[in-house]
C-alpha cells in the first residue's frame, strides 16, 4: 500500500502542496482530479522523489520521503510522466529497454525479450514498430510506448500522469481499455492523474479532488460522479442534465 501523510511539497520556498493525505491500496485504480495548477503533477513528482518534500510517503510500510528517484523506482514504483518523454532518437525497443535501467543499469547489457514480449502482447502496434525511431510514432503510439516502458520493470505500483492528453477520442478509449486491463489482469494498483474528470471517475475505484494544493474532498468514484461539487466544477452541464 502507498500511504501519504501530511505531505508538503516545495519549489524553492514556494509551497505547492500542503497537508496531503492519500492511500492507494490493493488492486485499485485511484484518481486525482482538479483544475490546472491544482498540484496534480507535483503530487506524482513528489511520490517519485523529484521535488523537495516533507511529511511521510510509505510504500508497503517502508518510508520513502528521503529516497532518491532511482531508489523509489527500484522499490517497484513506475512513473509515466505527463508529455510521455519518449527518446526520439531511440527505437521503440530501445525506449522499452530504458524502463529497466533502475534494475540493471544502462540499457544494452542484456536482452529484455521476455519483458518486451509482454508489452507487445498488450500493445500490438509497438510490436509492428519495434525497430522504428520514437519520433516517428503517433501521439497515441508514444503514450503506449511510455506505459510499456514503465511496465518493463514489472512494477508494483503505476503512476500515470494525464495519459489522455492530446489524443483523439477513439485512441483515448482504446488506451483506457488497456489501462483497465493492466490493472485487472496484472493486479497492478494505479494512481491516475487525469484532466478528463468524467473518464477518470468512470475507470477508478476511489477519487481525491485536489484544489489549490490541498485535498478538498474524496470518496468512492461512483459516489463522486453524482456529487454536486464535482458535477458543478468538473463534469459540467451534460452531467447535470443526466
């Protein structure tokens, strides 16, 4: 279980998150929704050790608040960042190899065919393009590659930051079916940051609403879908009409 208690995160002297308390356990999908600038990406970066933070972040009882990003990755927490961060000059296969660096050092030291085969079985397009350079992929294919790269390390917790960003609706539907499949078949808990609140609530078990760097409220996703505060702020007129 990931347990965050009284987390505060900073950019220099500026406090971006204040007194954050979150749990991600079992085989659940937990989402974080909120307006732009609410601190959603900062939260994932805090878990991954990429910003200055105080408080407590424990993973299966082990304190991570002072751990480095590589130490956190080695403990089984994989982070798929906003914007995908594909290496354009590397092939699809080489990009997948990068996901194993926390475990094995620099890529190229051993074949990772077993791990790659599992990714190809999940995302068949990557198999077809395994020798293509990262820059040549579509946005949807790059997002699949970013998720596949994270899965190469066989993580125990997956952090997803805005996976739908910039993608066409049909690609988003396909991608989120795969995210649900990853969660159910691999029994992999997922912490999801998603600007599309309706989509996030549809696929998640539990939800936290982040406002101005603080948790405003939280609850089971099914309940929050009809919560007037969520409907008014994040789901809009269509939801109210329903």
